[in-house]
């Protein structure tokens, strides 16, 4: 983090110099128009993501960094529908499309059309594999592994784990689970005794955990994917079982529950997920590409971690019922780009 | 009379078999826990399933695909007006039921006034309801008032409160269907709409009441589910679209309409929960689980419907 801070300062100074002196590298983007193509809006994470976009986009338009930052969401979460949406954006003459894709491969054709028409495409969260697009990805496998590493520090003697998975068939679910299993292979004192799909929703996780619990031996820890920790805790409570160490996923209700448990019995855990604000990072990356900055095609964004020490601070900053968030600035984007070079 | 000729026997039998197969794994440990969980979560599927059963009974082409959106919208608005304040539970319930009533009325208006097929009308309307839910609260999860949360997760005589609500509703629906003129009208309309109309059944009123009932049930289910799981989420209804139709079919009601089966809906709701629990307990992966669930459902539907032919 320290190094990236230094780079960040260096990069922002460079940019200031660039804008004042116009050193020939970065061009003015005040006339450029950026669109967000989003495939789904039906959960709190996506809502927070859209809000981050709106905040950063309207500020950027007001400051004259770009001339438009419009957000479009498809209604049915279908790749075909989103492909049509991208084609419309090309016709509307957007200079860049920031994309959270319904499928990593099914949109490649439309993305290629956009590239051929001279439109910059930056995908994030739900990334696309088309080589002409930029990708801002999270190392989900590392996130899964970190959960088990954390459990190993808190529960050195090991024990039985319950794994809550996400939505079956989705890339992110496979990646996080892969990381978790790598972690378990490394820390052989742990054993995954059960696995259910929670679909990243508290009520689904609650239901499926309640269904599998009667057949499980004592569970010391639960590894999750985010949006499922509170429901899991409720299911353990309803079954009259002791609450295991549940790794959480930054949702406000999860953190509020954590703070409650901590105050009552000193509960300690870790919470981690991607910040919905990654949309704002993608916005600035697109702006940098339009400005002529050389940006590597694959960028990695760190996940947002909440620890025992930062819990109160993060909880206070998160709106009730929402997700812990950070909004990325131009400087953050430049730091991420510099890191990838 | 041969007990196997009752179509609802099959869903209850399947639920019992799956229950004991799960317990075989644990050598009998956790039986009470599993039954309690099945009653809790089965109640939500049963409530929306009862509504869907009434609509499907109306005859071919009748189905309500807006159940998930009605659940989400009712729950979102109810939890928003309650705002976690103690003493607002009944007001919240009223709002949830009123929103459900409203969505049902809107669905029927689209079907009747615009002559849209119910599948199209309810699917299109559900996009509107879902958008209103998103717009009204931006997906924020508001906690239910404490006494409501206690009620939704609590129990009475060892049975979950939500299951009591589901059972009471099932009894009420059964009485209406079997003992009231309205129930007879509904069955007559489902068996032959034209014949029913000629016989003097107020067919359109029956259809209107049915579409309003299903949406009101969805509102109730959404209210209870949100109170049970600690808040309304925008995607909370998603799995109840298929579940509501599956419990009707597995429960032995005729998909062609004109024949409904109340006890079967509850048996099927328990079965749907237990089969997923069993496959999870045996460690089946998501793919295997979905395939097996599909095969088992098809098997039960075939078993239940062939027996009915022999009746």
C-alpha cells in the first residue's frame, strides 16, 4: 500500500504537470462521452455500484473531465439484450463503454464491433475475454484463500468448515471456491464437511444452511462469498447451535451483527468483498485510455477488507442496509495503472 | 378406496422418503431440527403455491409470473413504512396485503382490459413492480420491527409460527374451494370456461378474485419472508417463481386446470425443501443436485398423474 501511495502521488503530480503544460502525452477528454453498460440491478451491491457511478460521473461532468457519463442497465440480465445495448451505444457515438458483462464470452462479438468502431471498452467485475477490451478484475481465488488463511490464524487447531457458495455456474463462484479449496489443502487441519449454494442472498443461504445443518457434525468455521453471512448466522441460531467463526462479506447487516456479537461476547472475524465503487475505478480507467494514457489490458483491483480494528469506522460510513464501499478517484486509477505496468 | 388414488399422497410420500433418507445419513440425529426447518421454509413456498394453484385451476394459459416481483415490492414497501419501529407490525402487514391486492388488480386489469395472455401480462407487469421496488428503496435492507422478527422466527407448540400461518391459509383455501359457491365456480370455470359462462357463473369476477388472491398471498409471503430473514432484498422472490408452479404440479393439481389439491401443495412444499437438503447433505454438487431434483420431480408428477387416470 505504501509503495502504491508513493506512486499515486507521483502519478497525480505528473497529471497536474500534464494538464497545465500539455506535455503532449495526455489529451483533453472534456468532449468525450462515456457510457456504462450494466447487466443487472437487482441487489444491494449493484445498487451501490450504480450510485457510485452516478456520483463520480456527475462530478466528472461538472468538472469538465468528460461531457457525459450515462448509465444503462438491461432488465433481463441476458447477454443478447446487453449485446443489443452495446450496439446502440456504438450508434449513439459514445467514445467509451464501461461494461459489467452478463457473460465473459457471449458479448465478445458486440465488444469487437465496438472496438472496430473506435470505441474504448473497459470491462470490470463481470469481465469479457475479447482481447481488444480492458479488464479490471478482482483476484477472487486469492479472496477465497485469504478466508482460510484467516481461519488458520484464529483457529490453529483446525476443525470442520461449512462452505457457502454463490450462484452455481457463475465464474466468480468457481474462482472463490477454488481459492477456498486451495487454502484448505494448504491448512490440512481444516476439513470442508458441507457445501451449499447461498446465491449471494441472505434468505437463500439461511434456507440451505438450515437444511444441511442437521446432518453436519460440529462446525467451527464458515467460509462464504459475501451477502450470505447474516443468513448463515440466523440458521445456526435457529438450530440452537453455537455460532461458528463466519467470514463475512461487507454487507451492512452482517457488520452490524458482527459489532453486536463483539460487544456481547468478543466475537472476532474478518469481512471481505469487492467494493461496488469499482465502477468508479473503471470510469477513470476509461477516461485515462481516452486521454491517451498507455494502460495495460489487465488490471487488478484489491478487495475491500474490514477487520476487527476497522469495523466501527466502516460500519459508521456504510448506509443502513447497504454494502461497505469506497469510491475510487482519478489518482487511485492512475496508481492501479502504474502498478500493472 | 385405494389411498394411492389420491394425488396428494405422492407428494407427502416423497417428502417422507426424502426425510428418512436424509436421517439415514445421520443415523437419526437431527430429525426434529430438520422437520422444523422444513416447516419453516416450506411455509413460504406453500403460501405462494396455494395462490398459484388457484390461478392454475382457472384453466390453460392461466399462471401468475409476477409472484416474485409482488413479493419483493410488498416486502420492500412494508418494511420501509415500518422502519424497524416497534408496534408497527400490523400496519406493515396491512401495507403488504394492500400492495399485493393492488398488483393483483393491476394484473387482472391488463388481462381483462387489454386482452393480454396472462403469461405476457404478469411477466410484463412484474418488470414494473420490480422497478418500483428498486426505485422505492434502492435495495437497502431495513430490519423488521423486533416483535415481528421474533414472531416470524418463533414457534408455538413446537411448530414454527410461519408454518401456522401457512396451515391456516391452506385450511381457509380448502374450505373456500370445497364448501363455497365461489370455489365451485372456480373449478367450473377451469374445467370449461364457456360452459361455466353459459351456466351463469360470473366468470370474469371469479378470474378477477383469483388474480387478486394470488398477489395478496404473494404479499403475505413476502412480508413473512422479509421478517423471517432480517429484511427485504431485491432478489428475495427469485426462487419462488419456479417453486410456486412446481409445488402445484407435484402436489397433484392438474396443470390443465379445473382440479386443485390443497394438501398436496403443502406436501410438495416440504418435499422441495427436503430434497435439496438431502442432496446437500449427501454432498452432491450443484449440477448433480439440479439434475436429480429435476428427475425426481418428473418422476413424482408421472406417478401422481397416472394414478389419477386409473381413478
